């Protein structure tokens, strides 16, 4: 497939990017890694008049530790996140999810900001963002804005981003020091996208009672969601095999489960339960 004709502009600052967006009257798209936008352009599902290349904006790169979280710059690649020792030590769920995105080429070029801004319902990072109370930090013409992940992802390819804005970074909040976290995924054999992806973080006290639990689910519905029914079933309970098995049965209750040619609603519902169980069992064994 060949995309429709478009103009190409490269900018070196966020201010330039915002100015070009405003001047385009809605006909421009931002280009970072390109692994979400370019395939859509080739299929003519998106036909922007102008591509604004923001890959040269240095301030949008990097991984920084803050007292209550880790901030990942929008242009940081998935491979950089997966390799980061800081992320691996404190947010292993995030490092694991980043290591499972697409293939090597996608991980080396795809960016965290582009991934969350695209909001593909089968993408991996939205589940992690929900499980880690992430905030998506934006730069707009009126200043900076931060949107919680639960308010950011609205539907398939739909977010709460203002029209003329740029993702600056994503701040993933640190769970309690004692928490353990994992990411379990059923990848689509052709695309690598999640048929179902489960991001889970759990902390227990000295008596093995759950004091913190957050679970994000992606791929199963038309938007990533928090599995609050599972969380409610576990919080305050002893973290036993029986409790885990019982709680995992609620994994599909908080989303409108999807159906397509590859996986029916019934199949995805079962996958949610099975992979939530696997994620929680992995945590219990750590």
C-alpha cells in the first residue's frame, strides 16, 4: 500500500511543533518512531496533509527517577525502557512489557509517547500505565497538563489529549517498596499485539495479607481497563492459591470484551481469567 501525498517538516523544539500543529488547521500529524502512524497511512486509514517530525526534540528523551515515580520521556524507545536497570529494578512490569512489544525493529524505533498517544486497544503500555497509576504529561499552547491514565484512554485510538498538544513524558508511579509486579501477554501471532495482556502489581504484609493490588488489562476490550473486581476480591485477603484462583475469575468483569476473527468474546474472557491467574501466581512465587 502507498500513502496519499503529504508534506514533511522537521522541528527541533516543542514550541515549533505546536506552532506547526496550530498552523495546519487539523491537517498535520506528529511523527516520532512511526510504527503506529505509517502503517495506518499506508492503509489510507489516516491521510494527514503534513507530517511533523519531532524525533529531533532532545528534551523529550530520557528516563528520570523521582521520589514517587519514574518519568519516561515521550521519545524514549521501548528498547531503552527494557534495558534500563533503574526500570528493571523498580518497575519490572514496565521493563517486561517494553521487552514484549512488537519485534526488535519496533522496539528500537517505537516510542513510549507515540504508543500511549496512539491508544491502540491491543497495545501493551496502556495496561501498565493503569496498573502503575501513570500520568501522561502534555505540553499545549496554554502550558503543561497532566492527565491520569484512567482518564486518558477513552476508546479505540481515542484519548483525552487536547487538539494541539505534544506528549512530553509518562510518569509511572512507584508501587510500595515491597510490591512485586509482572506482565503476562498472549501475543497475536501475526502482529505481536496483545490478544490479552495483564499487568499486575501486588504487595503483601508480614502475614501475607494483600495490602496493595492493581491490575491493568489490555487487548481484551476496545479500551484498556482496570480489573477492579479482581483487586477488590484480593485486597485485605491472604495471598493464597485459593484466593488467587477465586479472584482471577473476575478478570473480565470491568471491560466490554471484544470479539474478532482471531478471538471470540468467550475466548478472550477465558484468556483474561487464565492470564490473570498466571500473573498472580508468578507474583506469589517471586
